[in-house]
C-alpha cells in the first residue's frame, strides 16, 4: 500500500475489517455486515475501487467474485494509526496516549491502564 493509498475512506476501513475477520467474502456477505449498508451495486463499485488501489484481490468462484485483503492486517493497522495521529493528534503519539489516559474522558479500566503502562515500560527497555 503506497502513501497515496494509505488514507482509507470510512467504508473502505469497514470492508477491510470485515475481510480481516472473515478472510474472504462475497460482495453480498460484505454488504450484510456493513453498518447502514449501501446497495449491492454500491458495494461492488467500492470493491472495484479498492481492487484498483491494490487493497483487495478477487477470485472468481462459479458466477460470483470472492474478495480478500491484499495487504497484511498489521500494515493496514499501522496506516490507519498514522492517519488517526495525523488527523487528530498533530502526528504525535504522546498526544494520543494522553487522550486515552485523560481522567475527564476516562473510558479505560484500571487493568487497561496498567497494561498500557507495562507496554510502555517494556518498550523503553528495547
């Protein structure tokens, strides 16, 4: 996935999440899992656009096409995280972590906070 393709639209992110979870899916199966799904034709058009970007691959099975992600999940997650950081946190990971740990907006449990602190401490040792 090149830098130009790194920015995924919301629907593209939804489709990628479905494909990562399921492995492979038809356009109809993807449509059924989308929130507020568009028409079947719109899903097919979206998948064609994603194939053009190199995000998904297709194979023909009888009379239908089966889609799968063509980029590794880890790479897609890193790309999405870069996009999130750039859009909302001035490109600074510490701003993201500070937002997660802000007591006013606290939605993390004490256990989740402890695990984050452990990960940070482990990362410092490397």
